[in-house]
C-alpha cells in the first residue's frame, strides 16, 4: 500500500469533459517586464530555472541565465531571473533540458562559438562550469541530457547539422542531420544513432518528434518517418549504444512533438503526442521498455476561446501526490508550425494521464493579443504552478525578435492557508473532508485540518470493522494535510476512514470500484 503525506490541501474542481469548473484560471506575469525570457526550463528538483535572453536585434544569440525559484511563492531568485550566466549561446545551442545524476542537477549547452559547456549549479547565483574536451562545432543543436537520479552516469544526445546552424525547416543549406550520443564521462567517443536527410523546406522527423529521454531511465525516444510517410518513434538504449534502435509506435497517425513518460508508482509508460496537427492528442501506453506503445486514449481539451484549435503539443509530464499529470498548450491554427505556435493565441491546459477518461483543467487566462507557448510545471512546497512564455502577436515581425514574457499559472492543487499572526497556526476547528475522487480506483485523496500540533491517527477499515490501512500514525503540525490512499491491494466495496486527533474522532465512508 502506497501512502504519501503532504502538508497542504488539494482542491480538485476539475471537469471531465467541459470547462464548467469552480477553479478559475489565474496567471500573472513575473520577472522583469523589460527582459526577454525565452525557452525557460525548470529543474525536476532543487528549485532552479534556466533560460536564454535572446537579443531581439538578431533573434539568435544571448546569455544563458540560471536562477532559483522560491518553493513557497513561486517567485524567481533573484526577482529578474538573472542569477548566474555561464556562457553566451544561441537559440539552437541553448540547454534544452536539465540533467540529473547521483551528484544532483546539471545542464549542457554550446557557446555561440560551438564549445560544449557542462554546468552544475551550486546556488541560484553560482555554478561550476566545465569545458568538455571536444572541438568546437557550431553545427550542434538540441542538447538533451539524461535524468538518472542516484546513478553515477551522464548521457547526452544532440543533433549535428551537416553544414550550418539552424532548424531543418529554416536552413536550406543543410541536407543531412545526425542524431548523436555522448557518454559525458568520455565525450570524445561519439556514436551516431541515426542520420536523416530531407529536401528543403521539409522537416526531418527528429524535429517533429524531438529526441527525449524517458526520465529516470537510460532510454531515449525520437522521430523517424515510416513507409507511409508518417512520423513515428524509435527507442534508443544508452546502456547498449551499439544496438540498433527499435520501433515503438506504429499506426497511421502522424505524431507531433511526442513525449514519453514513466509512472514509477505503477510501472505504466506513456507516449503523449499531438496528432495530425489537430487539437487532439493520443496517449499511447505500454508496460515495458522495447515494447510498442499502444493507443490508449484520445485527449481533446474543450477549448472555449479558439475557433480552430491546433497543435496539441509541448506536453510536460510530472508526478504529484502519486498521480501522473501533464501540462500542455494548444493554439489557434495559423497554417504552419511556427505561425501556430508563436503567432496565434492559445491556452495552457492540465490533464491527468493514468485513469481514463482523463480530467482536464484550463490554467491560463485568455488574451487574444498574446501567443502562448512552452508550459513548464513546478512543484513547490505544497503547491504546483505552471510557468509559460507569451509574446505579443505582431504580423510580419520575426518571432524571436520580439520580447517574450514569463508567466505563471495557478493550478487546482493549490491552497493557501492564512496563518494566525501570533500563534503561527491555521485558525479553525478539526475538519475531515470527504475523500476525492469517490467512488475511486485505485487512489483517492483524504484531506483534514487540525488546529494545533498533536498526534494524529488516520485509518481505513472495511464493513466488518477490520483495519485495512493505517495511513497516518504520527505527530503533525497544525494546518491542512492530505494523504493518498491506494486501494490496489483491497477488493471493491464500501470502506470507512477515521481520523483521531486528541479528543476529536470522525469517520466517513468511501467506495472502491474495480
């Protein structure tokens, strides 16, 4: 039985297939209004963010910045996000994600001159910077390091253009593109995973399904074109880098910006992908590496502001309260990828992943004058925020020569309690809330409030009075608390959960369905 305790209260007010919800989208601009925040990447732990401040005069170069995030407020440290700059880069050579190993967080990117840098943050305003022993090459781009917490290994993949820097759809000089693999402990020993060719202005499959690690594993997925001309995914095993990659998706859907994720709680793996440049995403599922992902569900956000929504994309999965979620964007259809993604209004959404039908919630406040993109989830102290970028829609002006805002959404999980100024406690009485969801399978969340520090016992019993779970039996601080009950080990039926704290005793019913 898996139990997780959090010192917060979750307010779940999702609607299954409509936007009639009591949760009201609330977001605001953060950081410095004069600063250009492009491609923020939030660390999976440790409260950090990296981003590039692109020079709007050329739309290509700029300093990489590292900063902290306050886990209590979601604010940047320092307030403008300019904590430490390890090097000057380009939009192509910037760090595309965080790496994780047994020593903690790191990131890798290329200087504007093409020299690879390995950076390990030591605080929001400091880091150690190492130059990798490889010759500079400005043709490298899309740097994705592995996330292997607790493992003393560091892997990296990137794409090497054959002629000049640029994405495959924007640089006609390039005809060949190589997906390359590095063991960062031996960076001079590169392996070519796959070579792809195209005729301009076509886009290579690796730019349609970007190479991404299944986080927490040594497996990588990336795009290729099948015999029907559809974008599919292959899987690469970093522990056996000379073995040929295996095909892991195989249907008639053209996949856009596919993202793999592993649920470490139940072992399920998903491949979430926009489909055919529409408002739909397919969630594919499997239970083991090397197997095909099988279509499990179609997820379509019930947009209320967009007449012709397109590109269900930029999925960013995360675990919270032992549940798997993803935040993603959808924009008005502008006719092509760049126009839709960077020059059309859109919405930021949140969805569950594991249990069909999925529960969706609209997070962003709609502004028809802003194009939104790049949602990034952040889990703080008892709160979840989603950061994203927004840019003013200006027809005829290059996308990256505009100033990008940094914005932060509230989520339905958030609850802010008002503490008594003198006692530091949350005023009020004992409260035991009805579990949600109810009925449920396999997990549900139980919320309760205690007005003072004391010993708490929370148990679950069956209709015969037999205890089937002891969720909490310990001292807790005053305030709001939540615990997940996983009923995967008990049969369907009626159950009772009981809270004992001091002289307070209360019991409520819940129903397990299977």
